[in-house]
C-alpha cells in the first residue's frame, strides 16, 4: 500500500530541481551572451578622459574582433591565437588584457597598427614619421583639450597637462606583427603602450598582442558621477549623467 504522505515531498523535490535547472540554464545563457556577444564594463580611472569618465558603464562587443581565450571568463576556452578574426581599426576604443599579467582589463585607443613606427616628441604624436595633427580647442581645469586626427581621418579629443611629462618624449616603437600600439586619451595620465618593460617592470603594457584583445567599446549604457553613497537612494536621480546614456563611443 502506497504512503500518500510521500507525494507532497516528491512534488516539492521536483519543484526544487526545476528551480535549480532553471537557475543553471540562466547562468549558462548569461555566460554565453557575455562571452560571445556583449560584456558590460565600468570605467574606474580617468586615463580615457574626456572620451570616457570615471563612473561610465559601457558595453563591449565581443564579436567585433573575433574570439581568443581572453574572450571567455578566466580563459577557460583554450583557443590558440584568434578565430573569426577582424583586426582593430586605427582609432578604435578597445578593451584588452594587460600583457604583463594577461588578466587585468585595460581600455585604451588603437593608435598604431602592425609594422607602424610610433613616437612621441615634445607631446606630439608621430606615426611613421608624420605628425598626427592636434587642434587646440580650449583650456579646462588646468588642462588643454585638443582635437587629434589620425592618418585614417578618425578624430577625437585628448587631454594634455603639458608637453614635457615622463611619456611626452619617447623612443621610436616599431610595432611587431599582430600587435597594436594603444594610448589613453588623457595623455599625461595613462599607463599605455608607451610604458614598456624597460620603463616599468611591474605593470608594463608595450605593444598589445592581438590575442589579448577582449572587444571593442560600443556605447555607454549608464553613467554616474559618484556623488551619492549606495545607501543615499534619494540622491540617485541627481547623480546620473543623463547626457551620457546610450552615448556611442568614438
């Protein structure tokens, strides 16, 4: 004779298993989207000012450059090199893994392509011996804002404190095959490809291998000025930079 008291327990157990199954599927789906389509990032430093601000949250397209092991969390997919590769274009804003540890995410702008010769002299950027012109726009909070134009016509604003900082006069960097030279738009406050192992042995950048690219920054989906604590929910509406919401990154 069956014990009918077991039926509710079995029903509850089945319901619990269904919840677990649904949660696992949801997590796997989120990881799949994050690894293959788009991943959110936030900006913790000012190295890309004025293009990106501290407190910006942005989406990075994972498919823009194809996929490498760095496209996936903790490099769990052992892809050799890169598959379905599309090389970055000069002027792209891209996220990559720091070459000195292959795990820290950095975001900078693609300045030099494979085979290029890059140099900074007195704060001026030279690509293959030609100056990438910059046009003075205005001064702001002790900084000078310039509009820089790259050889392919891509233009963007940069910050300069001076033209005699520690990275304003460099040697000529010859970019190896399948590597790219990255720079921050906040030129005097950016740890970028100008910082090589012979300058800083702990967190050097140097030319970035194509394999280390995570994706291309597409647009900001949220931005906050950080003036309110998490518990100060009544202030939240006034901390949002509404003009930066859904702003394309150029």
